[in-house]
C-alpha cells in the first residue's frame, strides 16, 4: 500500500478524495493529504458507525439491538482501496479512491455496501459466473441560482451544442482518467444529458460510476454550473434522471444472453438469470428507486419501466433485452434495468442484480412471454397473462415490500437490511404528503 501511495505522490498527487455511498444514496467524502495516505491505507480514517443509518436530511435513526447502531457511541474506519484509485485530471493534483468500511478489529462492517458487493460478486464466481455492468447516467445541468438551461428536442444538436465546451472537456477528462465514454447526448428535459461509460465487473463498475459522477460535478462547477442526479426535476413534470443499469452474465467466455437459439438468443441459464431479477423487482424496487422523488419518475408511459415486464428493445419494459447488431451480439447482448435512478446506492443495486440473477439460475426460473407494447395500454387480463404487475407507486409501499422480503433480508444481511429499511422508512415519514415543488427543491442537489 505504501508503494502505491508513493507512486501517487511521484505523479504529482497532493490530495486524495476518499468516498463511501451511504444508505440514503449520498456520497460522503473526506480529503486526505498525500503524506498521510500510506497510513490511512493501513489503518483508515474515522467515521461514525451511524453513517449506515444517516438519513437524507442528516440525522441518525437509532436501531436498538443492532451493535454500533443503537446510539451515538461507535466508530469505524474508512480504508481506501488504493488499487482502485483514479487520478483526477487537471492541475489541482487530486486523486480519488473508494473505501471499505472496517471495524477497528479489521473486519468489514455488516453495513459496508462495497464489501457486500464484493462478497456477492465472489459468490457468483464460485458458481463459475461473472457479470459485466454499465451504468447509464442521466444528469441535469443547472445554472447557479436554480434556473434551467434551454429546453430542446431530445437527442438534438441544439442541446449538446449549447454546452459544447463543457461536453468536450468532460469527455476528455473522463478518457484521461481511464473512464472510457461510450456516448454523451442531450436528453429530453431542460439541461438534461445522458452519458455512458464502458462495462466492467460489478465492483469496478460501481466504483467507476462514483468516479464518473464526481467528475461530472467537478467539470460542471468549473463552468459555473450545478448538477442534479435526482430522480425528479421541477422544470419537467414528466422527466427525471434515471440511471439505467446494463448487465450481462457470462460463463467463461460465453455470454449467457447470446448463447441460445432464436428468436431471443438466451441460453437456459441466461433466461433464468433474467427471470430471477424480474421476479424480485417488486420486492426490491426500493433498492433501485429509493427516494420519495423516485416515484415521481417511475410512472407508466415515461420509459421508466413501471411494470414487471420484459421485452426485446421495448423501452417501456422494466427489463429491456438489448441484443445489438447481429455481428456483435456474442459480446454485447445485455439486459437494461430501467427503474433504477440517480438516488440509488450503486453497490447495493449491483449486488441485488447479481444475487437475484444467481438465485434465478439456481432455481431454474423461467421468463413469461415478452411484452412488446406499453403495458399501460393493455387490459388488466393482458397484463396479468404476461406477469405485468405495477411496481410500487410510492416509497412507502416500496419500503414495506423490501422490509417483508426474505430474499432481500438474506441477500443484504440482517444488519444492512434493517439499516436500509430504517433510512427509507424515515424518508417516507418525513416527506409523504409534501407537494412536488417541495420534494424536488429539497432533493435536487443532495446526490453527489
């Protein structure tokens, strides 16, 4: 570890940002001088154990009976993973590293979401399975003071050219940092854009997602702009910021979503993996759409996947099979998870995808027939025949579904399940009944 710290210092790094993402979906950051990094990499830097039960408005929900979460006493160590360090482009001499949350005896805390994803990924590997994930991030640029940029047609030249200088600097910066950009485009909301970076194994993908959002915020700030990743925006009643997650499952060099027969190309295991996640979407929706504002976005007819359906290139399906061009399907076929948004903790979201898919394979789960229409336009009987149940309509319903899910409790572990449910119940209690303007105003800039 000291050798890596010394290498960073030789490269001109003066400070390292270390971050965790908590159960409220907020990125918490500490800044470490480079001459302390070797020590911090060995023994960590302090943080209250209560970070697991910090809420969206920064108070703690004590959980009697859970060690370290019962009251104000307790400390953990944030230990940076220097192997995952990203050198941040620019003259400031900065780098970034994700952290694991470690007890003072050296063991991971049961509420460390990054350790949860590492364990889940390792359990899949024990079954001979690997996963590749890519986060497709929507964000909204806001001039300081809260006004919006111009409204433009979706995917238009006008939208991107309005911020051409920022866009080119952002892509250049990300490439210099090793975060390979697949595309950047103007989206449909005022000041809204979408960016995608290359796929990676789950832990690396979640880490890179955090680094991506940090970089978007840094570049935007240099241009005098704020950034919102929130699921709902005041300027657009219909559109919010999603965070679609593309994922594929592999056994050796074989993509299970491209190893089967026409018309869909799914192998038996690939179908089981997708069915496993589809079956868990209702009970785990709060992991992917965890904010009270998530349910302003997660509406029928908004391409957010409001029903438990799958379809081939159907953007109203919660799970969209994206096969890609015929010549590259063996490498690129994937499912896109639509309900996820920018309030989600990426480590939890990725871990639940992996766990649900592995569980589906173990059970030999099977998909219903695909739905190739907008489920909202179908009759109740047609939706029922295709297994198209409405996802929870508000955070309260989503949290209670997660609270009652044996799968979620076993997957997350007793402590993390309890902590996550507590923070989300508190958000629902705090904000239910507030009007849209109040909800959006509070959440707009909370997510880093």
